[in-house]
C-alpha cells in the first residue's frame, strides 16, 4: 500500500447491525460508581469488498453488567479503493490508523444513537456512551487477513 494521501477512498455505509443489546435497570444504585468497558474489532469480506467495524460497550456497577451494547457498521468500498488498502504480498488488508479511527468513530456514534433510542423514557437513558476519541483505542495500522483462517 503506498504511503500517499493523494488517493481518494470511495466507501459507503451500507448496513448497521445491533449485534447485542442487553438492558437491565434492576439493582442500579445512584451512589455507586459506574465503569464502562469498551472494545473495538474489525473484519473484512474480501470477495464482496466489505469492511465491518464492531464497537462494544459494557456498563458495569460492582462488576455486574447492566447495559451491554455491540453495534456493527458495514462499509462497502469501490474496487480501486479496496485495492489501495490491499497488500497482496503480505495477504493483508491494511487500514491506516487514522482512517480506521474515522470508521470506528462513525460506528461509536451509531452505537450511541441506538442506545439512546433503546433507553428513551427509561431510567437507563441517563447512561450514554462517552464522546471520547475512539481513535485512541487504535494504536497502529489495522492489518486484516485477506482470506479467512481455515
């Protein structure tokens, strides 16, 4: 993959998935702190030129989860853009860290909206996914195998 920013990447958000949404307002205590664990994952379908970004948040109080949400955004790329990220010698699809962060931010924002909609008019609506810089979760370029492991 060339190290140039002169290429235009053509991609589109083609599908949003709610992989998991578990809500439980039982046993939440106002005076106790809440912890949020966040996770991020990437996967590809090389044949269809699709990239899926998964963003997961688990809200816990005293190590007991009361909100778990995992959202996926599937992005389609045109063939030239897909080729731009493909390193056939290494058999990897390589997303530059900043672009991976952009797609992760879009997915996190989508998860934020899904959570708000699911908890609207409930006591859980006061819990929301923080607007942190999701890009900070990605420490380096993301390399994904072009072919699934057998």
